[in-house]
């Protein structure tokens, strides 16, 4: 049986870097991202956000491309948040994102960095 552990630090922003992830809705959105990712087989280790961007450390499933994981994470939460009308006028993400693999020796530093956002 294969063993694969690929940890990804990803960062993505709101469209036009709009500061719309306010405290009132941010925690709901982050919690939903975690729950939705888990249901799709994506384990989120650490996640946090600023008003205009999100940092996420997650384990990339061996059978899933990075682009697919990012699409599942970003796309579903914006659909959900807009249905719930959590953000006015609406939650849109920028098309691009940053993603880099994280070595085992650097995981704790990345976790702390994300938590301190």
C-alpha cells in the first residue's frame, strides 16, 4: 500500500483584494471550508484569514490534482456564502492562488505563521 503525505500551504485572495472577509462572517466561512474539504477527502490542518485573503495548510489527497483541490475549496464556499448572503454584495475569489509544498521540518513554522495572520 502506498503512503503519500504532501502538505500544501495555499493562499488565495478575494477578487480585487476587496476587504470583505469581516470578523462577523470570517469564522463561519473558515469553518465551512474545513467541513466541506473534509467531505471531499481533503484534510485541512490549519486555516486562517485576513479581510482580503486566506491562508490554508492542507494535505493533498494522492488521487487529487492541486488545481482540483483548490477548485473544490474555493468554489464551493463562495457558492455557499452567497446563498446564505453572508457577505454583501457577494463573495468572489480571485482566479489565481499561491501553493507550495511544505517539508515535514517546516510544518510547525507554517502552522504558527498561518495562526498569526
